[in-house]
C-alpha cells in the first residue's frame, strides 16, 4: 500500500500565477482533506471532499478551490498566488464512513514557494 | 481555534520515558482526544486516541484524567526517531483536525 501520495514535491511560482496540487488517497479511503502549513505553525484546515463534493471548509478565501474525482483522488487549486501562500500543503485521507475515531493518513506534502 | 494547551517544547534523554501533557478544560462529552506527531520534513502521523479510558498501542500510551480536562501521552522509551512535534487534538463527529502549535520534543542521545 503506497499510502497517501502527493505531487509535485516542490513547486516555485510567481505572484499572480495559478497552481494545481494533486493527491491520491490511501487505498480504501474516500474522504480527502487539504491543509496548509506555514513555517513554524501547525497545519490549518482548508477543505474536505467526500463523494466528489466539498463538505467542509476552513477560513480560506475563494482563491482556494478543489476537486475530487470518481477514483477519490483530489486536486487543490490556488489562483492569484500571493507571497503568503508559500507553505507546505498537506493532503490527508480517511476510511470510508470515517468519523471522529478514524485516524487520518497524511501525505508528505507539496512545498509551494511563491516569489 | 485549537481547544488544547501544550508546552512549546520538551526534552528527553534517549531510552527514558517521556510524558507529554495536554490541557483541554473545555472538552465536551463527545470529544475524542487524538494525538498526532510530525517528524521533520514529513506529514503528521496518527499516534493514538481515546475517549475516557486509558489506551495503549504499539507506539504509545494515553492517560486521560478522570474529569477528562487533561491527558498525557506517554512514550515508554524515547528514541532519536521520536523527535518530532506532538499535537493534542479534540475531535468530535466529522469535524476537521484543528492543530495548535504542539510540543516540540527533543531527544538527547
């Protein structure tokens, strides 16, 4: 089992550009969440996808959008990049029918640098 | 916002037990107590969780106070590979994980 995989590993963009990050969940998992982790901080919840729909959203602007595909993989899109968007972006997946006592599995993250 | 309070950092000697405290005085009856850790240059990983009773697994033990307002993650024999940031998180229903700053554990050889 490959676990949660994310691509690319690193990415450098300039202000105003758009970026797409990708995530494949752990086998058997259908719920995918995205988190942003700034340097020295804990991860912050962006949104969660289940059954190809956004189910929950954290305090992030509309520039952050996502998508989930029928195979449960997911994309995170960020438009009009700002310097403050530089961070580690983490994807996490959870088992089918997950609830508060199902552990989430995190990928290694994508390091985004905005210049 | 995170509903837990943890020390910013702790230090332990290798092969010694480590007790990582967490205060959660506003915990509700439906909140589970979860612990995750994040090793350097990796995503967080699940460690353990509990509701009311103490819990043990291959990685650690979780001791929960009788009033549930605090808990302690116990690493029985710290190794250098246990050096990480440890997060204590309250979770209920389908709410997302809310991470605070956690406790940075340093292990000295």
